[in-house]
C-alpha cells in the first residue's frame, strides 16, 4: 500500500551530515517551567534516538512530561538545555519540520473534516484539488466516509481523533510524532486502529515516535520502547521489542509478549 510522499527537509544539510545519522536524536534535553517563580523541572536529561524507518514508543506515567517532550521536538517549547537533531542537522527550536498529532485533536472548527485533513499538505504547497482527492480516499479507510463535508463539532471524540491522525499521516513531513492517537477510542475501535496502523507502517516504514499509556499497544507496534520515569521525566529503560514483522493478532498471546509486557509494567511501577 503506497500512501505517503516522503519528502526530506533541510536537504542542504542532509546530504553530507545524514549518512548514518538517526532520523531524530535528542541530546540531553531538560525543561524547567516556572510556577509562581518556583522552578518546576519537567524533563531531566532525556537522550534518545529514532532511526530511519523505526517505530519507537514512549511510555511513562501521566503528567510526567511526554507531551512537553513533543513540544520541544516540534519547536514549540525551548529546552532549558540540550538539543534536537533531525537527519544529522541541529533543529532545536525550529517549527514545521515534523508531522505531529497533538494529544487534543486540534482540528480547526471552521474547516470541514476533509479540509482539516489536508492542512499539512496544503501548507507544504499541494493544490487543494489533488490534496482533497487523496484525503477522500483516506477518509474512507479511517472510517470517516460520508463525513468529508462535516465540521469537527459534528463528530464524536473518537472520530475527531481519527481525522487528526489522518492529517498527521497525510503530512509530507517524513518524521511523525503521535501523542496518544488512540486514547479516546473504545476498545474495539482502538484494536482496529492499532492493526490498521501496523499494516500501514509495515508497508511504508515511516519513522514514528509514539506516546501511549498502553504498554500492550507499545509492545505490539514498536521496534523499541523508552520507559520514562515520573516528573521530571527521564529515561529509565530502553527496550528492544524482539517480535518479527509482520505482526499478526496471535503475537499478543505469545508468552514472550506477555512476559515483556509485565516486565515493562514493573519498570514503570518502580519508576
Ligand atoms: N507551558 C507550561 N507551563 C508550565 N507548566 C507546564 C507547561 N506545559 C506543561 N506543564 C506541566 O508539565 C507537566 C508535564 O505535562 P505533560 O503534558 O508534558 O505530561 P504528559 O506526560 O504528557 O501527561 P499525560 O500522560 O497525562 O498526557 C505537568 O505538570 C504540566 O502541568
Ligand atoms: Mg500528554
């Protein structure tokens, strides 16, 4: 299944610098907010990497700082120290270089679902007509057929999340940050969407950094998982997920899968 036009950014930097570089690398990122003058450390010396075409998840306790880390990667929050690297070039503080699905769907209320989903393509210079054509094919695949001309307030929470997910998927930026994309879905839809994402990703191998609360979801989808501590968040474990791809439904019942899930749970509990 061919879907997404892969487009590199910073092409001038990439040619010499990106050879052998990870797609994304975070070096020693710390963030301290100030709360009524008092310093509140949220991220503490986070270093991690995502190789080209790799699917990497972050799991960690709520309020730990995971979304803040995505804001740093997207250039929306300046780190107190540390740096962000994409394909061998430093991009700390730069916006617009990654495809990003925020934790709240952030759909624009005045645009239809179709026009919301083409936003990133439009910003990247695609014609509205061809972008809409692509979007229409994809809306059906995420279960939003018939809602092309609807506005966000007419959709359920889960539908809005799917539309937001589609917008990130259709972005021409090759690196995707997905912040709990399936958080608001019921269990069955969530399972469907996980399988669907797995199939798409296995056919296209985009580089993905994925935040989830579900350890099972992380193990099912990922090549590697970083387990984060509570606030201030730091990396406590890095896990390589050994199961071969393509991964079918049977993998979740594999005793090795169950054992790994339990092990990660224990690491998270110990923080
Ligand atoms: N701009 C900001 N200014 C001050 N504090 C902030 C800001 N953004 C986030 N925080 C605080 O940083 C902490 C981490 O928030 P963040 O949203 O990154 O956590 P999270 O790990 O994504 O949580 P969840 O799993 O519930 O989504 C919270 O205590 C939050 O209140
Ligand atoms: Mg969050």
